[in-house]
């Protein structure tokens, strides 16, 4: 395999990963509409809870951009292994009790389970990034 094939193959793999990330982000972004709680909750914590899904989506967008350009959101060089490790760190954060408790104020139990499933998918995608 020549250098062109190696580069072209890597670009194809990266574009497949980018597409997987975008598809997953789309699924995550739909969670609040599909699986919102029916409970009426008030207070400062609700706003923070409502921000979690859009924040996750924005982070995924940042890493999609980084994979495409090789630059972080501050236009500094970023490596694919770093992107992979940060996505895995994001997944680990979503598994913490505090995060689960927070999102469970805006997502019903099915939605929380779906989010967990999607985070497992994100971890699998991150493992493919080389």
C-alpha cells in the first residue's frame, strides 16, 4: 500500500467516525423532546439540568470539527488520540451519580437509560479514533 492509499484510507476512516459522531449527536439532541419528565420542577438546578444535553452536543460538535481540521476550538493543533481520550473522559463524567441525578430531573427513566446507551456508543466510537 502506497502513501496515497494510507492517507486516503485514514481520511475515509475519519469521515466515517465523523458521520457516526454526528448521527449520535442527533440522537442525543432529541432526548429532551422524546423523554422529558412529567414532573413540575423549579429552581436553579432545573436550568443547569436543561443545559446538559445541549452542552454534550456542543462538545461533540467541537470534537467533530477537531477531527476534520486538526485544530481545537481555539485553533490550536489537536491530535486524534487526544480527541479520543477526551471523548472517553466525557463518557466517564456522564456516568457519575451527580450527572445522572441532574439529568434525571429533566429526562424520564427511559431517557436516562437511552442517554447511557448513547454514551456507551460514544465510548465505542472514541475507541476507533487512532
